C-alpha cells in the first residue's frame, strides 16, 4: 500500500471523530469509540462474503440441538473467528429508530465468537453504546465506517471492470494505522508518549539484523518468536514474514509460532484482532495480557528469536512493589548467580525499567539448540551508560558482555520514531556468536544513514530506505572496520571503580591512626577512579603511575572495588571539527576590515 492511500485512510477515520463525536465526547475520549469501531469494521469486512454460509450452518446446528457451535461456525466463515448474528454492519446503518438500532447492534456484537468478545471487553466498548444512542450518533458512526470510499479489509475491492479500486490492507499496515491514530489521540490529549511505536522501516531493519546473519542455518522445523512488549504486534508479524521468506529461499519447511505480552488493553486487543485476521486462531492464545515485568505470563518458555521496543524512561515502581520492593526482588530473570556473587542484581532505577525487558529476554534464551537464540531490541541512550559500577544497569551490561552475548549495537538517526526525537539504538544479543566474533563487539554508527520524509509523521522526519537497510546489514555481515563500523574486544567497555583514601591530619600535621596503627581515612579527601580493564598492569600499575606520584600517602580500599561497564558511541565515533588555519583567520579579518573601511568612506562621503 502506498503512502497516499495510507494517509487517506488515517485522515478518513480521524475525520469520523471530528464529524460524529465532537459535541458528544471530549477529544481525549474519541479513542474509546474510534479504535474499537475500526477493529469491528475490519473484522466485519472480512466476514461479509461468508455471512450466508455462517447463517446456514447456524440454522443446521440449531435444528440439531448442538450448543457448542463456535468451531463449526468459524469453519463456515473460513476464519479463526465468526459472527453468528443475522446482521453485518451495513445492515444496521438503515435503522430508523434508535432503540431498534441499539437492540440490533448489541445482538450484532453478541454474535461474535468468544475470541472477539475478549477484544471488545478490553476496549470496554459496550460502555459507549448508551452514550452514542442518547446522542443519536451511533447510526452516523456506523454509516461512516461502512463507506464505500475506504477499504479496511485485507482483500482488495474491484470495480466493474475487474480492476483494483481500493487495495487491501495487510496486517502490518493496519497496525501502523492504529499506531498513528493512537499517536494522534495522545497528542490531542497532551499525554506523555511513554510508548514509542516502532516505524516499519526500523522493524524491517531489526528483522534484517536478527535473521539474515543466520539465514543459512535455518533448517526444517518449528521456531518460536517472542515480544515481551508486543504493542500492536508489528515486530512479531514482520519477523515471521522474514523467517518464512528466508526459509523459502533455502527450500526449507518451517513453522513459526508467535508469542508476546502486552500491558495496554487497547493495543493488546488490536494485536489479538490482527492475529485473528491472519487466521491464527491458536496463535491468539499465545498473546498474554498483563505486565511482563511483574507478572510474566510465559515463565517457562524459551524462544529462538526475540524482538522488542520496550518503553523508555517509564517508571516501574508499581511492578517493583509487586515483585517485593526494589531491595527485595528475587525474580531469577533479574537476580542471578554470576561470577562470585550468588545474588548478582541487574535491577535498574525505578524511574526507567527498559533494561528489565532485555534481562527478561536473555532469561528466555535457548541454550540447548544449535542456533541458540537471537535478540534484537531498541533502547535509548541511557541503556549504554546509565548507572554506576555495581548498579543494576551496569551489572546487566557486564553480564551480557562478559557472557559474550553482545554481538553488536547500531546507533540509529534521531527523529526516527513517531513520538520521540531522541537517539535510539538497536542491541543485537545472541548466545551463539560465530567464531570470528567471539570476544568481540561491533558498534555501527548509522546516525547519518537516513533519507528525508516528504512529510513528517509526528516527530519522524526521516526513514531507512531498503538501500540504507541493506547497507547497515552488510556492515554487520562483513564484520569489518570502516567509517561507520568499529570492532572492539569485550574488555574495552569495562572498568574498575576504585576508592582511593587519603589520611586525616591532626592540627600538627601528623597522620591520625586507629588502634592497630593504620591511618584513618579523611572522608573529605576520599576519591574514586575509573581504571580500564585493559589498562596494562592493572590497578596496581595505575596507582603507581597515576596516583602515587601526586599523593604518596594515598591507598586503595580494595573492599570497595567494583567492576562496571559502559558504552560510549561519542568516544569511538567522535569526529573533531577541523579548526581554521591562522592564514584563513587572517584573510577573513583583512576582508572584514576592507569591507568596514568601504562602508565608512561611503557614509562620510555621502
């Protein structure tokens, strides 16, 4: 589908809110009607062609006294869902009396199969019926949604000549339309955009980076794909499509099962609706509702591939309390036995829980398969460096890097996302590094690899074209250094944080000691140093060369030494601005003086 058609559909649906809801709902509440009605119309459009077959089957089942009819009716519809009411939405637009419209509309909603009922429940859509009936707008809303000028079905609409009049909407495009509508609703309601929906070009790049490097290792079999912050499902459906394409290229027969969890009821409902429209009735049960952090609904599952864009800068205080309070958390996803620490904590500040989603994914990696697991996850810059040595964020970075799981991090251009202009990064994590990558991390600076959008979409003013995505994927595959790609040993990002003490001085300048004769530390003079893990000679040599010559009475408190990890793209990709030469500066000054003299003479002469 081209951008023009996409924009027409978004504008049309948005226009329904302005045309029908303006005097009845405050702008912040438009979504309570528009989002569920968009889902209902999409489901309705798919079922229109099979309506007679479903009603015929229902009549047979009723006559036979069969009560459990769902499976047979869905089979008659040819979908993973069905509607056994006598109506379609188009039938309801002609009701003259509101009470009849209300009764028929409720009967229509009640006719949906149980898997759709859960979707309607999460939208709390039935709560809106009385409001719309009392304001006499339900009929108008229905009439707008069944307009012949838009097509919300996956199937194209043809004209009398058999030509495509309106193209069909694939599931990802439908998801993007939902995301754009939600973005607009949030904007209108002045809501903080905690959920940064992932544009299709970024999702496509993530799919390239996670699947292309192992495409030749895909064999006949079943693969599990998971997103613990699934949103409207765009990542897993795009990932599934890519796996199937690569398998087909290699003549492999694969089955892909999708899993995920979502805390927002609206986006959860949208995801389930899209999976139903794909015909994945059983897959719908793999999408769970609730908080992945405090109520992991898939605690025993392990996955081959994981893709996520967790919310950035979003507090997780409520989750922390449910897990036992920040200091009492024992969840094995976030507190592990690592190195010499049986309770190695990877718990970040409660003000930002994004890194917990990465820890959650790592806990769900497969370790007993040839392919292992691959993870692609989007983060903002804070995941690279936030947190002191020994803190939760630094500990997670340490665990990932010292376990040799971090394959690469790709810096994306700013203004790539709809709801935020901040810098973002794709982390590629795997427990099956190829031999040449062992002990290494690749950083790719793609901040300047972008194409401008003709028209901004929220904050998004640029995109990653297919050519640019291929360029980035090639750099990952080639594993070579160039202007955009740097390769480092794992230890490059680690450091020791050491505490250096200086002794107290009494009034006469003598060092104060304890009962054992050891000097007492002066807290006002205590300092810390970050010593790179790769510093030749280690802590001892650093102290001898960098501290002792300037403070011969100093000593290290080894009991407080911590190991930390941080990653700085600025450090490795900084390009200093070339300073002008003295000759250039002199020439500019002479030119300015000449220009000034000319103006002065002109003024005096005048």
